[in-house]
C-alpha cells in the first residue's frame, strides 16, 4: 500500500493499482470541497463512506452519505463531492476500469496550491481525454486540453 498526500490535507491510501480497477481509501479533512464537478467518459466510480459524512452531487441530485452508504457514478455522469459534516470523512473509492485517476493524484500531490494544468492536460490527452470538467462543452474543452498539452515546457 502506498500513500499519496495532497496539498489540501487529504490522504489517499492506494489499495489496488492497475487493472482491472484502481481502489483507494481517502481521508478528507473538514471543509475540503473536493474536485470541481466533472465526468469520466469511460470509467465508473463507486464511493462507500467508512467514517464521517460525504456530500455528493451526482447529475442534478445532491445528498449526504453516512457510514455504510454508497453510490455508483456511471461513465459520463457529472459528479463532485466533499465533506458534509464538521469532521473528516473517510471514503473508499473504486474506479473501474482503472484509468488516469491515480496519476492525476500523484501530479496534484506535487503541485502546491495551483494545479499543474499542462501536466494534467498531457495526462488527459494520453488517456484519450477521459476527464472533462462540467459546464464547458466537450467541443470547446477537448481542443483546449490538446492545445494546453502541446505547449512547450516541463512535463
């Protein structure tokens, strides 16, 4: 098992890496908003709360999940999550099939407060643009990811 420590204070314990799925447990400190609304074109994500309260938004539905509760997010469905209570939340997540999520975490862990967009764009392009942000049409977003990935500079 390896641990990834994020600048936000989140810790990610990798339970399984690679095919067929990427599985990890994350501890998210209170007040952490989590990722922006996004979707994965080819991966299903499942979340199971182990401790604390997780606020999830899936499509147009928002709910609080408590220990033992879980949710499955099919490919292409917009989702986001963060802490939903006064304390930390511990959640087990499985990405099936395993995609670029682990690499995204490792890139973000080295980033500090600003995400390294060029590195993330290169990863996203290498994985056939599987990750997209909600609210920006794919017809606009896909060429922007490619353009950003092609910019010169450190990888």
